[in-house]
C-alpha cells in the first residue's frame, strides 16, 4: 500500500519527527513494507484458530511487592521548580491535535 507524501508528512508531524529528504524516502519505503505485511496478515483465514492470550503456559506469575525507601519531598518545592504554570496548574506541551 503506497503512502503519499502528504500522509507521510502528517505522520512525521504527529511523531514530531524532523525528517530530511533521504529519511523521508526511507520512512516511506519502510511504512509501505509494514503495511504490505499487515495486509498479508489480514488476508489469513483465522476462523478456526482458537483464541489465545499467551502461549507460555504460565499463570499468575507475580513477584512479591517489596517496600522501598522513598525520599520525602515537598510538593510546594516541586511545583515551584516546574517551568510553566497557568492558573495554579502545571502546564505541559500538547501532544494531541
């Protein structure tokens, strides 16, 4: 499945990737290969395959919780050290469109 330049630039912008021309060409090829592989997987008949969540046979393998020492901190000092604040909240850069 080919990807046009507009879609490629949009994907790169979402990932905040600053791509140069050679990198764009490589990413375009790589994404085309990945999407072609996904198309092959989608074409497989899986109607008679039993659903499975894992294949190792392990069940309920947990480690015991361990107590660890935590250095006490002052929330006020942490908030003061944050670079951006707005209306009493800590402000971060948006990650969604």
